[in-house]
C-alpha cells in the first residue's frame, strides 16, 4: 500500500542553484540513461560538496537554465 510506505529520505536532494532551491531525487540526478554527468561526479563521494547555511548542495549557476536541465533529467 503506497500510503504506508515511508519516504526514502536519503534519495531526496535539495539543491541551491543560484539562490533558488530545487528538490529532486538522487535517482533523477544520477539517471544512467544519459550516462555520466556532472552529478554522477558530484555525488560520487570523491569530492567535497559545497553547502549553503541550510545544508543544501550549493551550485553557483543560473537557476532558470537549471530548471530546463532538471526537467530533461526527469
């Protein structure tokens, strides 16, 4: 039953892109249909992740452009 399932909190990622918060899943960012991408490297654990004051992953890029990228990955 869907209602009784607990959300997988580890799969939910909040990104601060240029000051705008995006919420998505780790699965979306690591979508292997499109092969290796920026997020496969970022989330690999090999690099330090820059975070904002709320713990969101901070990426200093244009938020309007990123919304198109995120929709493409979805």
